[in-house]
C-alpha cells in the first residue's frame, strides 16, 4: 500500500558547501546520489560542476522522486532518477550500464518533509497514522502488531539507545489494540518514563528506534557500505552524512576497516597476507555544520559528514 502524502516535498540540504568541496577533481565525472530526496544536494552539485557527465539519483520515497525530478528538470539530459533502496545501488547502476562511479553521496535518516507531514507518521509532535514508511512495505502499525515484547525492547534499546526500553516495550505491548495514532503512542511512552531534567521529549528515542526498525535502515546502511569499494573508480570519493551515533559509528568503522592494509602479526619479518588498503579516510574526524548553518537550519546540528577516497587497485 502506498503512503498517503499531504505536504509538498521541500527540503534544505545539510552541509551543502562541504559536499561540493569534496566532489571528485576529475572532469566529466559520474556521480551517484543514494538518497536523492528533494534534489537539494543534486541542484548544488549541478550548479557547482557544469562538467558533470551523469548524475544518478536513488530514493525509495515516491514523493521525493517526483519533487526531485521536477526540481532538476533543466538537467534531465544528465540525470537518471530511480526509485530504489540504496542497498540496491549495484543492480541499479548495472541496469544503466554503469560499473563504477567517480563519487557517491548518502544523506541518511529521515528528511524534514517526512517529519513535517503528519500523514507520514514520523513525528510524535503531530497526530498521524502509525506509518513511518519511507516507501512501501509494512507500516509501524503492522510492525507493532506482530513484534514480541522482548524483540521490541531490544530494538528500542539498541536503535534508540533508550535505557528504559523494557518498561517502554511493555507499555506499548499492553496497549495493543488501543493505539491508532502517533500522539497516542507518544503518550503511552511518556507515561512510563521517569521525570528528567533533559529537554528531549521522552518519546524521541523510541520513535527513532521504531523508524529505523520499520525501514530496516541500519541493515540497508551496512549493505551499502560494503559495496562502496567495489562501486568507486580509483580515486573516487564517498561522502556519507549521518544524524545519530549508530549511523556515524557504522560509517566510521566501515571506512576505517577498509583503510587498513596488512593484518599480519607484528612479529613477522614481512607481510604474507598481501592485504592492501582499499579506501583512504579523508576526514579523520567528521565534518559538522557551521554556526551559521545551524542558525538557519537547526536540523543540521546533529549532521556529521565523513569522506573516504578509493585507493588505486592493484593490477
């Protein structure tokens, strides 16, 4: 079943200047945007690099696809837009006759239009259906109907980093059959959370965890990160923007693991494993938004950009 939409898809991209600054230096390059969204980063890249040969944009959200296609219509001769999960990028590129790209970008997580549209069911601040889907598939209502209390507690604890996951999961399971909207779900969560001095809403972490679970986001990210070395041309650049610690940790660990060379014990006089680095980490620490960007776009405050470059393949 398709997700209902009630708002136009208009999104301000984060770290736009920083992304443009790390684009491939080569001319006539091919670029892949794994999370096209409303086309904000794409518009900036087209404007900055008239030498861009081809821009391939993926997104699982049909509303985003429609918005980006309209926004980027002036570049239609150099644009290919595909509705797809980003873990399927290899097959998407293959269908377009592309084996490798010179650069790729992934802007992870939920977008502002998805959060702001109550009909999408992402926000605990606006009453909407228990949906949370970025595309097709089972909704949050479907997920809550089938999940066990133990699994729900694990998801909330792991994906939301919520230390009161057990009591939250119990309260949600006990309320099955009576929950129909996001505000009802948020209130159930708030009632069992202890009072705290923190400003964060008590439902924040649980809603994050449920969104990740419904859309299988971390598994998708893991699959995509594993493909990066294969998809990049030698010297090609990968840019990943994350918004919470689980995503950022996965990106950091994947980049670091791919940048390691020899794994032989230090006592060996010479390398026998033959392992060579396949990525070079460009950003030792993640790039964060400037104070000026944070002032104009508060959602940029949690954004972290990590960049890696493909090492030359050994013949």
